[in-house]
C-alpha cells in the first residue's frame, strides 16, 4: 500500500494551519483506498502522537467539506470528541476551524470521504452529521457493518503498531457496502473539484450553468450529499487558499 508520511515542518499544505509550528506534534501516514472505495473516498490516514514527558500541544486545521470515519485508541476512562475511548466515530463536515489538543500517546486511524462521498457510499443524509461527532456503530449497524471498531482495534497489527494492517482492516470492512456511484453524485464531485481548483469561482451564481442543474437542485444536492451549502463550500476553498498564501508570504496583501 502506498503511503505518505507527514510533510517536513517547512511544508505548506492546504487546510493545515501553521504546519511549521506543529510539524513535530504528530506523524501522519496516508494510504490508498483501493479501486472499490476510490469513487467515494480520498484516502486512508492515520495520525500517531507521543507527548509523554512533554506538555499537551494543540493543532488547528481549516477542514475540507468532508466526512471522516475514524477508529481511535485510548486508555480506559479517556474521552475524545465527547466519546469514551477506544471508539469508532463519524465526524461530519466541520463549519469552523477544527482544534484538538493532544497529550499522552495514541493514534487515530480513519478514512476521508470525498465531499458528498459519505452520502453516496452510505445512502444517508450528510447534513445530519454536520458539526457533529457521533458513535459510528448505530449508524453503520443498519448497513450491515457492525463491529467496525473491533475489526480495527482487535487486529493483530495493533500490538505491533502496524498502520498498514489497521488501514487494511478498515478498508476491508467498508468495501462490503460499496454501491455503484450514481450519476448525480459523480456530477457533483466533478463540480466540487472544479470549485476547489478554480480560484475564479467565487459566487454561487456561477455554479448552476457549470453542472446543468437549477439553483434549487444544486442547493438540495449540496445540503443532503455534502452537508453544507454550495456558498459555504466556495468560501471554504477560497479561505484555505488565503491561509496557504499567508503562510508562504506573511506580507501578502490581505485584501487581495
């Protein structure tokens, strides 16, 4: 499985705020989702940290409009995101900056869905997760995916700190419920990719013509499939670009 380990502290990456200040806070490994999940998800990922012997430290990101499904380690009695650990959790789209303080030692292994990909994969309304972190079990159970957390947490690779084994276990479970992606989702995904990559797209009124939907249909797809409005997604992508530019050049013209 191909992987990507956290960039050097001098690297600038969209969505990560002050990477140079937090570059030694955690290790990030990304893995491929494979052909079955590729239409729905961007990559598998695992974050590992060890702050034992040092003070807690915070990390902040400007998240993408994506749902993440995670399995997270933890000591008995430990709570993260409002849930007792260890746990399998669903993280909806975050409409604010995402902030977490890491202490002790631990890991979180997960999958990042494409914007709209969670709804296309699960058949569920993404807006029900927006700005929420919920236990994954009750959501995945009706899809026939009981025991996701156990499949990853109890994997033999856990004892050896084998990231690839955990990612393989997570991928294997999710592949059991991978439908054929529908045409509307694929059109939406292409549009969102263009919104991300084209800095000239700054108004929601520019979008219906690009995708061939009415404004009402466009907004419905964004609300139910992505979990937020098209206007919000546009603003988030442009905000991420501005943050990257400011990290590269702190003297950049803020008005521009």
